[in-house]
C-alpha cells in the first residue's frame, strides 16, 4: 500500500489558477450532478456557469473569494464564498454564503470538504459575520448529511433553475 506523505494545501485562488480551477470545477460538477439529471440540463448549466469568461468574472469580483485545495500542484477541491453584494439569495451583510464547495470524487471522504468548510467559517468570522449559509440540491443527500454533521441546519428552500427544469435547493446555515 502506497502512503501519501503530502497533505493538501488550502489557499486563496488567483487568476493564475483560472484554467486549472475551471477544469477541476467542471469535472467535480459532472461527477456530482450527472446522475439524476437530464444530460441536456447538465450541459446547459455547464455552458452557463462553468465557462472561462464566467470564472474570470467571479475571480475578479471583490465580494467573492475562491479557496482551492492543492495536492502536488493539482487543484483537487475548492470553495467559493460570497459577501454581499455577490450573494445569490439572502444579501444579508451579517452573513457569508458558500456558493460552491466541490471535491473531486477520488478525494471524497478524505476530510477535505470539512477543511474547506472550516476555511469558509474562519473567513466569515474574520469578516465579523454572524452566520454562514448555502444552498444544496434537495436530492444531494451526501452533501446534506455532510453539512448537517458539521453543524448546518435547513432553514428554508429556494428554486434553482437548471436547464429546462426548476429544482429545489435547501438553504442551510450555521450561526457563530
């Protein structure tokens, strides 16, 4: 059995990471959402939200921050957090939104998601926020269990346009 001597490094993403971040994000999104969704809806969403132009715009937004987990020079996970006005729903200046938290399938269960969540919580506290919130697809039971295990609770829901469907995301939060 081969042992992994290197631990992933979590750091803020920069424009230099753009291509690798986009590739990893698209891969992780496909791994997480291909099952249970129409292929044309997955393709439509990828073509809208996971493009070089869109990621460049998001990385340039001062109200959004990307944290990447890098292992041996490869981005294997990331989270994107939003302050107001970049938030998608609540627009509460007392909150921080996790807009995305993705880990490549091969690294699921490694504790990396928890480290990224802890990074987001530390960032929220550093910015004197009172709580952190996020939206998670109602059928993503693994993610819902993960967030509940880490102290987040469902407090509502919102519609999420996905191709020719409108899906439901649960809204979850943790107060500090």
